[in-house]
């Protein structure tokens, strides 16, 4: 039974009867029952072992249909969570599409068989791919809202370009668009929940936060997660919000409140926080049984609040539908779900050969010759706007990174730069009299002054916030180039990097991507940098499929590789060695505004015939010192290979050199065990065994953190002497 309700998305004023029109009440019920029918069908399929996981939205339907009908799919934006079946159905996802994901079909439009059921994604409807991680999506929603606002203030940014990632991005935006995001009450314990509220509140962003409070987080009751047991009380003092706490089992109350919440956001007054008390009609998932931890009395009391039971009773009580009509409607919806299941069970399964598809962009290959603009332009031909880093005089790595940011921001209005302390001054009125901060290492100096405070700004002191928001910007086609102040503090963002940023493209089967650049000062040799300002750890990130990792060793490479990172269609972790920022080693003239270096191309920084030394970053100058001494003192000719990018890395260059020398050392600053060199050494042992005359050697730091006292620091980090010793030993092997 289809009941068309043409005006369903128009704000309903209360009818004379004191409520919504009967037609709309029936439509709300239809959507709720359809959602439950699809859940019940999935549960059956799971019990028959035809699908492999099930988690339901049962008990949450009223809240969700209320939210969906207050918003505009394909116009507004949605960052839901796994319970939001009724929301997604009401937005326009079909039962068939949902069950295609259940069976893991090739034709599952949300993920091509990669994600569990209820991990929503629909490009046309603006439902952005979500993960299983609780609360990460809230920061994406915040970044998405910021991007929408930015684009409506800078419509020129929507223009396409033929030359970079923008060629593949059609940008849509509306000045009054609203972003919806939801989570369970237990997930409000996550720091990312609070980080999202902070930024939404501060920026008066049009984000509707919906807390679906069913009283439990798997087996953990609300009072354990939330002091006092009520999240509304805790968030009440955030400025600029519209707040509502409602009975989330009453679809009418929900719709009316969401209409008010959305109106607040559309009017630009700020975000909204809707806290709906719903219930769990079933256990957490089919892997759970709530009889293990809830009393019978509690479960029975909860069952009385089932929104379907209540709404059915109301439709009968008010004479809107008869028992016979309700039975017919419910039966028809059950049939609809059953028919969808039939289609899903017949659907083609994904091909094993397709597994690597969409790990990286298929549109733009950063190793391709289109990035090979290694031609250095004559100095002075591009005056640029930066006060530093231009002209023929040799410049530091810091200067040439700054120059690249200046050039690229001038070229591409989609770039925004933010992070901790990256602005010149958040209080703009001070800019007339102050020099400006521009980053703790001054790498972003002058950018705010040149490009304005909506393109270059300070983030809160929260690393997950920085990366999570960047993902929201990224899925809208913007290019955030964010800074994590020190590699040592990247860890709060690790969840966002690992589970969200790097996965967005693969898990959505190419539908969404967040080609964000994260610049990170890294490394030691600082004399006194100690434990929390000396860390390395690049192999932890090269172990993440979907993330490019770049690690330049000199000013010119840093400039060219950062340009490629910015123009590339994949997320990039751009590691900048702090010790190299202002070294006299590796300075270079300004190479021009289009100088780029493709990823995956190593550089022979010293040719040699006896030993191949593979390295990168701050070990490059140390390896060169050791190689010079080996030449002078021992007559050994070492070929030093600077990898420059770690994912992808240049296997061809490694293999060519090793075939020539038959002896190889891999040297890096990070700890020896499980370090980047372990993978390179293992692959050489595996694929070049026949070419080797000696075992592969590694030089790296000790398996400890870096200590403060310089004597300890020197002993912990690999020094040129240790590299020289390895060279001499290996030659004698
Ligand atoms: C970051 C993270 N930690 C743990 C989990 C495992 N987990 C999945 S759902 C869940 C409970 C969530 O409870 P709540 O936020 O109240 O949402 P509900 O499922 O009740 O709707 C947990 C612990 C996860 N998915 N993500
Ligand atoms: Mg819950």
C-alpha cells in the first residue's frame, strides 16, 4: 500500500485537531513499519545464514522518520549511524539497496560488498559513507557544514580545473543547506562528540545533532556513560544551539521538533541538538541478548514504549485507519521487504579480482608523468606573494614549503589551511601591529594575512577535530591542507586517519573520497627534543592502505612533493623533518609555482658501486656524511638512495641499485624493530635474493623513545658513525 503524501516535506503547522494531518500520520507509520519489516527480514536471513551480520533500528523509527521528513535529501547532508534504517528509508534508500548490502552483493550501492549492513552511503541523497566507529561521523558533519558555508561565500571555488583533483569533483552547495548527524547516547562519551559540539557552537554551524537515546550502549546503561544520566543537561550551556529533549517514540513530536531545529539551522542561527528518548525493541544486535543484563521487568516496561505499537494504537484510536486497513498495510510492507530480499539473494557477488579497486584514486595517479614538472623555473620569473622562499638565493626547506602553500592557495580557492597556531593572529584586529604567529615553526606564516581568516585559521587544540573536519571538507570536494603541530601528538587523530580518512574511498567503493593533506613536523636530532618532540613512526602510517606517505629530505623536494600532495586525489601524510627545516644542507632556489615531483620516484643522491644505502628524511645527510668517509677512509663507494616518498615507494630504483651493488643497507631514524626498513629488507630478501652477496643490513634507532639528555639522545638515534660501521662491516662480509 503506497500512500503518496506530496506535501510531506513542507513544515506542518499543527492542525485544528492539535496535530499533523491524518495523511501525514499514516505516512510516518508506513515508513516506520517498512523499516521494521526490513529489519525483520534481515533477521530471518541472518538466522538462515544468508547474511552475515544484523543490527536493527527497531525502537528508533519514530525519531528517525521525524528527522528525515524535516530535511531535504540531495540538498541537505547526512552523516547517520548504523541504527538509522528508518531515516535512510525515509530519505529515499530502498529496501532492495539495503538488503544488497546485507548479502554483500557486488551491486550493493553503498559499498560494493565491503561494509556490514546499515553502513549507509548514497551520493545522490547526500548520505556520506559511515564507518562502524562510534561518533567519528560528527566531525565529518561539522567539516561538511563548514565547506557548505565556505562555498556559498566563495562560489568561484566551485569552478572545475582540468589539471588536478578538481577535474573529478562537481561541487554542489546551497546557502541554507543543513547537515544532519546522529549517534547513540553511549557514544556521547567519545571525545569526538564534544569536539564536534565545540566547533559547531563556535562557528554557529548549521548542524543538527540527534542523540538517539535508547538507554543502553550494548550492555552499559546510560548512567554509566553519562553523569546524571541525561546528556541534555550536560550540553545545555553550549552557545548558539537550539535544544530539544523529546519523546523519541512519538513521530509527531519528533517531526515538529526537527522542523523547528532545521529552521533554526537554515536561518543561520547555529546548530541544533535534539535528544530523543527511544527504546531498543530488540537486543543491541543479533550477536547480543539483552536478557543477559536487563531484568524482565525493565524489558517489559521498555516494550510498552515501542513506537510502532504506540502509533498503531493511535491510528486506531483516532479512527484514522481500521484494523483491517492496518493489517493490509503491514502485510504489504512485509511483502515489499520479502520481495527486496529475493532480489538481493539473486544479486551477483563481488569479484575477488576487484578487491584492490578504490584503495587509491583511479582518476589521478600521483606517480604519473603529469606530476613530473621537475623543471626548475628561472628565479624571479614568478614573484609570488610570500615574503620568504622566492628568488634565486638558496632557501631553507621551511621557506620553500611556505612558498608552495602561498602559490597553491593562490592557484586553488578550494584550499583551506588550519591547525593549532597556524594563523597569523586569530584576533584580526591585532594584525596591523603584530608580526603574526604562522605556526610554531612558521611554516604557514603570512597565509592568513594574504588569503583571509576563512581560508587560514586556528583549530581548537584537538587533533581528531582537525582531521575529522578535514574529512567533511574533503568529501565536499574542498582541499584542506591541515597541520598537526608535532608528530608526537598525531595520536588523538589516529582513529580518524586510520578508520575514516584512508578508508573513505575504498569502503564506499569509490563513491566518496577525502583527498586531504596532513602536514606534520616529525623527528628528532633536536638536542633536548626528548620523548614528546622527537618521535618518528612513519611505518605505522605506511601500514594504512589508502594513505600516501611523503618524507622529503631537502628544500626542493619538499616544495615539489608538497605541490603534488596538494594536487593529488588521495589523502597524503606529508612528513616534514623539524631538524631539516632550517639546515644549511639541502637549501635550494625557489623552483617556480608549478614545480612538482611525482610520488614513488627515488633519487640517487650519491652514485656508488659497492653498497646500496636506502634511506630518507634526516638520515639522508647523515648517510651522505658516512658515505663520504667510507670513500675517503676505506675506498668504499656507497650509492645513497633517497626514497622521498614512502607510500608509494620506488621499488624499481631499489632493485636496479641492488642488482648493481649486491649489498644493501636500509637506514632510518625510527626504531629498528617493526620499522619501515623491515618491509624493504624483507622484500629485497624475497625478490632479489639471487642478486645479494650479503644479508640485508638495517641501521635505525634503539627500540626506545628518545631521551632528553643529549648523551642519551645521541646514543639512541642513529649517527653517521653507526652508518659508517654498517658500511664497513657489510663490505667485509
Ligand atoms: C569507537 C568504537 N568503540 C566501540 C565500538 C563497539 N560498539 C559498537 S556499538 C556500541 C555501543 C553504542 O551505544 P550507543 O551509542 O548508545 O548506540 P546504540 O547502539 O545504543 O544505538 C559499541 C560499544 C565501536 N563501534 N566504535
Ligand atoms: Mg544506546
